[in-house]
C-alpha cells in the first residue's frame, strides 16, 4: 500500500509543478500582451488581418508558372534533369502496367493469391482471391491494374528512398537530428499539399502523381528504419564488435537483422500511405480507380463512385493483411523465406501457367459478360434515401436536416466567431496554447505558421477551414474517447470492434467521401462527417491503449477504497492516461485536417476548394497559395496539440 500511495503523491507533486510553470507562462504572456497589443492595435487595427501586412504572391507565381510552361521544352534543367526523371517514371509505370496486362486476369489473380498464401496464410490468400475477383466483377479490372502499376513503382521508390534516409539517420546522430523535424513536419501535412509543387514542375499526368506519392509515403519508412537501427540490442552489437567485425559487417550481420521487424512495419505503412496518395493523385491525372471516384463524385454519381471505391478498399485490405502478416511471420521457425527456392520456383511456375491458360482461353482481360453493374441499384438506394431519410423523418429528423442543423448551429457560428476575432488575439491564443503544452520553440513555430497564413492573404478562408477542423475534431474526440473507454473496460467489446477499426484504418481518405455524399449531400457538414469517420478509429485505438496501460497498482488502490467504475475512469484512468489522450487529440487533428481539405471536392469550400480550383483550372497561383496555407495550418495545429513529452524531445 505504501508504494501504491507514493505514486499518486509523486504524480500530485509533478502536477503541481506543471501548474505553476503553466501559470508563470500565462503571467509572462499577459505582461507581454499588455505592452504589445495596444501598440499593434493602434497601428493596424483589431479586425481581420490587416492589408498592410499582406503580400500578394500571385503575380510572381503566375510569372514563374508561365516561365516554366514556356521553357519546359527548351530549358536544360527540364530537358536533361526533370525531363529524364519524368520519362523514367512514366516508362516504369507503363512497363509494370504492360506486365500486368500480359499476365492477364488469371495470372494476376493467381499471383496475388499465391503470394498472399506464401506470406500470410490461407485466410489472407482467400481474401486476396475474392478481392481480385470482385474488382473484375465490378467492371474495374483495368482501373485496378492502372492503380496497382502506379503503386508498384511508387512503393519501390518510397522504400528505397526511405530506407536510405533511415539508414543515414540510424547510423549518424547528426543526420538523425536534422531529419527528425523534417519527417515530423512531413507526416502532419495533408496529402493534398504534396500535389501542387509537382504539378508546377512536371505538369499533369502519371509522373507527378508517382513523385508526389513517393514524397508522401517515404517518411514512415525512413522513421521506422532509423528507429530500428538505433534501437538494436547494444549487447549484441558489443559482442559482434568484440569479434572484430567492421562497421559494414556490424550493419549487415547485426543491425539490419535486429531491425527487421521495424523495417517490415515501415514497408507496410509505406504501402498503405502510397495507396492513399495514389488515389488522391487522380486529381492530377494519375488515372486508375481514384480517377473513377473523382469523376463520379464531381457529378454526384454515388453508384459509380462506390463501384470504384469498393476495389480501393479491397486492395487496401489485401495489401495491409499480406504485408502485416509477412512482417509477423518472417524469421519464425516455420517460415524460411530465404531458403525456400523450391517453393518460389513452384509459385512462379504456377503463376506463369495460370497466365498461359488465360491467354489460351483468349481472356487476358476480364470478360465483359462476367461484370455486374451496381451503379443503378446504388443510385436507386441513394434516391430512396434522398426521398425518405434526408428529411421529414418523424421525431429524429433526416440526415439532410442533421447536416443543415450542424451547419447552422455549429459550423456557421464557429466560423463567424473565428473570423470576427481580432487577428492579434488569434495569434495570442495560438501562442499561449502551444507554449502551455510545449516549449517556446513550438509556440514560436505555431505563431509564425499562423502569421504566414495572414501574410499570404488567405486569413478568412483559413479560419473557415479551421472552424471545420475544430467542429469535426470535437465530435471525433467525444465519439472516439467514449468508444475507447468502453473498449478499455470490456475485452469482448474490444474484440468485436477490432475488425471494424482495422477496415476503417485501411480505407484511403478519398473513399470516405462516397457514403457521406449519399447520406448528407454535398457541403461542409458532409466533409466534417467524412473527417469524423476517418479520424475516430485512431482516437479509439490510442485511448484504449492509454487506459489499459494505467498503473494496475493505482487501479487496485481505487477499487479498495470503494470507487465505482465511473469514478475509476474519471478520477484515475483518465488523469493518468493524459499523455495518451493528448496524443489522441494530436492525431485526431492531423487526420481531421486531411479529410476536411479533401472535402473541398464535395462542397467543403475554404482552402480545399482553392486547391481543387487551382488544380482543375490550371490556376497554380491560387492552388499554391491555398496549399501553402494548408501546410501552415497543419503545422500550427500539430504544434498546438503536441504532447508535452514529444515537445521536450524537440
């Protein structure tokens, strides 16, 4: 009992010290504000961001864009560098696509099934078989192969780039310190923000889509490779060194084998992020399944959007299950991948045989008579929903009524309130929050990021996006933490919930737009609903894990004192799980922002609309300014919600 009692006392002391430090920060900030705010207010006013502090870069960006367009076919930089990169990427994707077409649907299906069986077992192999057959049956075989070809090239490049960066960071402390803030920043940026720079340089098409995907998907591989190498068992490394091994031998015989689990997890995360980005990259001409979804959503054709969205989900599930199982099984006694050359030969022969059979039967492409169109039935269901569930439902109202009410009573007041605040008060609040939860460096970064938005002249539009993020985040946290608490208290409920969360977390962001359009129609409320659905699984997982990791001694002490279940959650688990809850808030912000921005495609407006408009109309100035503002907003939100432990390590 003495040990159990000592821990709460120590926690109380630390909490008291933290409160005093926070109070001291607030007092110092109040003194500075009392001096600076009157001066700022007298000079620039207290309304929206002052025009005197705004810089309009659209003219310069327009000139730069015109110069690139005019010199793309003549400048040596484009001819002998960017041109070769573009051609190389394009030829690589085309080569993989032609290989997939040469294998035919029989060869590709056999390859996916047999590889899943080899790496992940019979259950995942059956999932792969059914998924590939479903892609063909839905009439999406060719778009699926286009997406898969882009994925293969992007993943290989992402793994190579990420592994090299991770190798450098894992072996060099200086490189690790340099790369860590870069990787931190890249991982909080919405996927949309990666598209515009590559469109600016490479134009529209497959090459910029692949390169944007590589930049977006490489950071997880780099981070996990570095962590795996730096976390290698020091005892093993000392033993290898004592045997006279060189640095290269230590790397090949000790560090890399010990980091194998982290490396395979990095490959898994890279594949999932590459798929998500490859789908989003359809906006800039990547083609494939994402293009079908995008074209269908632009005409609010939910049936065709769902027909393309289902193969995306199936592809994500197969890739996630296969790579995750491979990472868990490689190195075990029952799986000897390196020495199974006979098995690999048999698999290769089986795949070639299936491809040949397809050729002999003259069915290299999926037979058209075997397809089933779900567009008409789905659109009929959507029409029924629109006619019966969108409005007029007794007592509870309809989905359109909910969307309108959420917009009228939450989104509009929050947007108007933020836009009505004095610009300096927004900076002051951002700085105070970031400083309280982090350090003065994180506060300075957050304030500068928010100020950059004002300087770019998109202050009001960015506050509109911020209002959507805050509203969706509030719903996400309420729902996610409540479900997380229930899962932490019931093993059975957690087991039932796990497969649902697995599926939701493997779905690319783009796919979430389809059901919300059917239920709520286009608009900001639909974008917020998609963001909530995308972010809730991560919040649930982090909350559940944090609550389960609470000190059992503290829980036992609370029970011995007669605390009820609710009191244990409120007074013990939630306070002690505060770091995990802060992490849940941080991840919720990042994920919500990613989807709120994409929701510009379905009437979300604000910065997302600016980016979509810039991409669709070729107005790169508007698009780049919107993309830069998204980057700054994401950076600010990350710093404001960064947990204290992470902030101290910066």
